[in-house]
C-alpha cells in the first residue's frame, strides 16, 4: 500500500492532476451529471484543503477581526495499491494533519 501526501497550488490544479494520473476517474450519475470516483488501485482520497496555521479572530457577530493564516497550497492524501509519480506535488510533512489508520 502506498500513501501519498500531496500539495497543490489550488483545488482545480489538484483535481486535474488526480484525473490525469487516474487516481480519480469521471463517470456520469443517473442524472447524467459528472461525478468523480476512484480509479483502478485507488483505495482512498482525502481532501485536506487549506491548513490553518493560526486561527482567525471574530467578533460576537462572527465578523472577521483578524484573518486566519493558512499554509501554502491545497492538500490531499491518497492511498493506492499502485506506485504513482506525483513529482514535486508529493510532500513529506513532519507533523501531518491527517493519517490513515495503521499507515
């Protein structure tokens, strides 16, 4: 089993790459709407998204007083039985925000 921690510029770039590498494949649902499903060998895909480094501060009406600080990029974790070359998008965090149980 291979576990990949990935960092992309944004969600659109990530989805495009995951489709190109057939981690995801696009299928049509019963309403003929496009949906993403796992490609051959993909066991799990977790969209982490943006990671908050510092929480924002908000007033009693939930108006933002101080904006949160985010880590660079948009994160995904992938579990696959296949070896996939994600190139420079693969990262090796020292303190991951998500892990797959047992891996």
